């Protein structure tokens, strides 16, 4: 009787350990997407972040004189990191690596339009779609 109880307890312990291992290794990837549209439904731009490789993607889709950027920051911070698509609306977008923040840090992002310049100090953000701020964990 005692041997059978010990065998059941051992089997339960092994099963619990297996479940814990599966749970710990099957965490889902973080994928966040943004879409900015005009009131008529045409896309201004799209953006995304995926934690696999810490990739930010932004695609300017409106033919105008502005560039679209994906702006990421700590919640409420005045400064952050921008990934610019300054190649125009027909280029298919650009990828940037988000390495400015620590892993497991809570961040927020949104799309903006601005004036791109080769000198980062001369770049100007003009308008942002702050109605679509999305929080995520890097």
C-alpha cells in the first residue's frame, strides 16, 4: 500500500514538473500592430513590433511630403526611439532594431508623421496618432 502511494506521488510530481516545463517554454511572442488611416479609409501608414529579434517595422503608405515613423517610449516619457520610413509611399517600409530598452520593460508606441533629415538632430515630428497608443512588453 505504501509503495503504491509513493509511486502515485512520484508520478504526480513528474507530471507537474512536465507541465511547468511546457508552460515555461511555450511563451507566446509579442506582436503589436498599428494602422493609421485617413477619415476616407486610405492608409497613412502601418507599423509593427515583434520581440523576435526586437524588430520594428514602419511603412509610409500615403503619398505626401511627410515621412511616417513608429515612435516607441517608456509610458508617458517625453523622449523615445523612432523608426523612420523616409523612402516614400511605394518603398514597402523599413525595419529597425529596438535595442534602446531592456528586456521585459513596458513600452508604448504609436505612429507619427514628420520631416526626416539625414542628421538626426534635424528630424522633426509633426503630428502623431496618439489615439492608437499601444502598450507592450519588450
